[in-house]
C-alpha cells in the first residue's frame, strides 16, 4: 500500500512538471521521456520562465541530445551572445550620452552663476587691477573646471568599458561550458543561456 502511494505521488509530481512542458511522463510508469518543447525553446527562456521557480528544476535535468540538435543549439547560443553584447553596447552608449548631457547642463549652470558673480564684482570694483586679478582668478577656475570634467568623462568611459569587458569575459567562460556539454551530447542548463537585460 505504501509503495503504491509513493509511486502515485512521484507520478503526480512528474505529471505536474509535464504540464509545464518541461518533461513528459509515461502514464503508469516512473520513466521520464524527452521534453515536450523544441531544443531551442528550453535554452531560450521567456521572461516568465526565467522568473519561475520551476526553471531551477530544469537546470538539474541532464538530457542527451543528438549531434544535429547540438549544432543548432551552438549556433543559437552564439547568436544570443552577440545580441547580448550589442544590447550592452547600446545601453553603454545611451548612458554615456546621458552623462554628457547632465555634465553639460551642470557646466552651463555653473557658468551662469559665475557670470552673475562677475557682473556684481565689476559693479562694486572699478579698479583695473582688481578686475584683472578677478579675471585671472576666473580663468584659473575655468581651467580647473575643464580638467575636472575631462577626469569625470575618463572615469565614466572606463567604468562602461569595464562593464563591457566583464560581460565579454563571462561570455567566453559560458561558451566554453556550453561547448563541453554539447560535445558530450548533453543539453546545457538554462542558466547558461544569455539573459536579456544582463
């Protein structure tokens, strides 16, 4: 009786997974057959499947695949990595453009304030020596401001470059992992697949 209950609960659990299209169960047996989805659909998760707790169970299933399926998956994986890299480059360009726009706005604001201060100073000080000293001081402040802005640009550019390099290094590692799995005739885990927005 206890054995029947255990077999029933195992079959029920497998049937539940089968209803998500992750694995197919053969009624009346404990065996598990190939997934109901196509090879590419399991490796390219939809936004819903990447959030679902069931996806962690998929990564534990080691499924054998044919050499033809392995070749197809390798092509799809390489394409997904290229898309991921392009997306990050696009985000970096947008972020840098936003940064320059903000920096330019701050500089114009600073210059406007300096101009108002200079006009007040010139109204209050008519001496040529005082005015020359003020102008000299302003030019020094302006030079310092330009240097500061150039440093900020360089820092931001380096930060974005580091993000890109980190992704490229991560992609190389994942590509090696996927290659090994495919060469051994196993389907790579879903968490190795490039995620959108990463």
